């Protein structure tokens, strides 16, 4: 039976423990494009309770993989828990055994040293999915990508490179450069001297360190920027002391402090060779998601979904979300211009005055390059959770919106239509919670007009989750 819901979208934060390991055909209302013949692979938190404990934060839940496979106007759905170390230990012991973003295991297991410094980093990859040189991996913010079989969703194990780069924290939003045929990302090594390490992974499976930057207090960063020739780390003033992280006895993110006096710090690196091209300072702000970046004359343009501060992290604790408490923090699409030469000032402006999160672009063609359109989940009704899909025209600031009361869509993944040059020609794929039926469905929108093309109902409600990618041909395709 349904939980008694204190607010409309409560099912979005309810655990889903049922797996569908054999793909089931979904009934399609409307018409799927005949050219849509790939696979949407997504990951997200799905189980929030272990034994008598509940994870603290939305970002902590045990990962489930979701697969929507398209063929000739039909779609099937399958799902399976990612069998990570954290998942296995939870099942075996009935206890939370690995430290997550905002939840630590029972302290008697690890004494006073934080889980992030033990040999027991979590591989609960509930954030994103990528293709690293033919290995389909689920990602979280530790340095343990988990391989899985895209056809069966069976977990294959941690992806290990030799020699491994050392670091505890990494990034679940790697970028892919189709010209260089490499993914780019970074990790953070905490220690007496903490370091950011930028690295790349080739389609041939090689991993190379590009640059290393010593850092006093590492920042919490969820993504980074890539243009045609540059990589940029944007340090938000939410920073941590490695010593405190190690010995405070608090869960990972609770060691980070908001220090607005530090402002924003931009570190721009050459993609080839890794040298530091520019550093710059801006006004304090916070973001999870970079949207795109490109070179424009002597400037590096960096677009992000920007919050005034980091309170959004606090607003996403599970107890708050499950109580239906309103989220006040607002993320706005914001454009920064960072001078690549000289000492010119940083400038920034809001591109559209509407909340947006989980942003996507036409990645395959426009990543790192000038572009026009951003799609994301939006908020149509003030105080509501993500309740709509928006399209922002970065040139005009125009906003288009898809909204139906009682529906709560997640990240809209853009899939380009074949044989077209138009940036916004294609479809958006979004998993939507329908509170009236207590189920989720896959929504297919025309990316140009945001008109509905089709929807296909899943057998149950799927908890709100984060990211995924569409793979036109497995293995391969463009996976940011
Ligand atoms: Fe993200």
C-alpha cells in the first residue's frame, strides 16, 4: 500500500527495492521516434534505509541502475541495484558500513578516522553513468567507478587503471572530447598537502595525469568546465581542512565550511600539456553543475547553475525532503567571463531569471563550443520541487516550459535527431513521477518545442535521482 504522503511528491523520496532484472516492454502513449534505437542508462539513490538506520541525505541512498532500451518505436525497462561494496556490506551486516556524502558508518568500525581516509571508500555510484573507453561505468564522488553490463545491468566491479592515480574524492561529471578521444576529470588527494589532480582517460583505456595543483583547503566541487582547449576548476568557497576531515568524526560534507570571504577561484588549465593559463577571483557563489564553457576571443565563457550560497546542500537532507519542507535556494543559469590573458576582471550575468537544475545541452556537437540552448528541470510553482522542464535560449533569455500539475520530471537528457544541423533538433528523455498514479513514466519531448511526443509508464514509482546518459550504440556513443 502507498505510504501516507504528507505532500504530493513524497514517492520521489521513498525507497524502491524492487528490481526488474528481465526487461519488460512498456506501453507507449504517443509515438516514439523511429530513429530512437539506443539505450538510456541512469543511476540514482533507491534504498535509503539499512537495518534500523536511515541515510541522512538524498545523495546517500544505495544506487539502483535503470535501463530504458529503445527499438523501432518500442521501449523496455529494467532495473537492478548496483552491487557495490556499500550495497553488499549493507545486505550482509544489516548496517550502514561505508561512509557516504552525509552519512557515516557506525564509528566502532573505523574508530576515529573518517571513512574517506580508510581503505574503505564507498563505491555506491548513484550519481552518473559514463562510457570510459568501452567500459560502461556508474560514478559517484569517490575514485571508484563501477563497471556494469549495459545489457543486463549486472555489476562487474571497480574499474582500475594501472598505475592508479591516488586520491579519495573525484567527480561524477567527466567531460568527453571527441576530437582528442579522451574523457577529462579530476580527483582530490587529501593529505598534509592536499592536491587537485586533473587527468584524462583515452578511448584506448589509458589514464594520464595532466596537472597537479597543491591546495590549502580543498573546495567541494561537483563538476568542472571544459572548452575546446581548456579545463577549468571553479573553487566554491565551501572548503575543508584535511585534518578536520580526518579526525572530526563528522560525515564527509559536514566538515566543509562556507567561507564567502574566499570568493570564487577560477583555475584555467591548457587541455594539452596541463599548464596553468589563468587564475582569477570572483564573488562568492555555489554551484553543483557546470553547463558548458567555450572560448570567446580572449575570454573563457563558463556557464553554471549558480546559487547565492551552499544552503541548497542542507535543504536536500532526507528528513527535510521527506517532511515536504520547501526548498528556498534557487539555482539560476549564470554566465561568467574569465580573461585568459592579462588581468581583466571577471564578469558575470544571469541568463534567465528562472530556477533550473540538472542542466543538459546538445553535448555531442556543442560541448566546449559556443551554443545556444540549455534544458533542465525547473520549478513552475514557487516552493514546489522540480515540477517542470525548461528550455533556456542563452542568446535571448527566452524560456519555454513543459508543465503538468502533479508531474515531477527529472533530468531531461537531450538526444539529437539524426541528419540535422539544428542545435535543438531532437528529443528529451526524462523520468517523471506521476503522483496521481504513484508510478513513474519515461517522457519523450520534442526538444525544439517541448511538445510531448510520447510517454511510457514504468511498473512503479522511481525515486528522484540524478543523472544518466543515452548511448546511441553500445559500447560507444557520446557520454559526458
Ligand atoms: Fe550532478
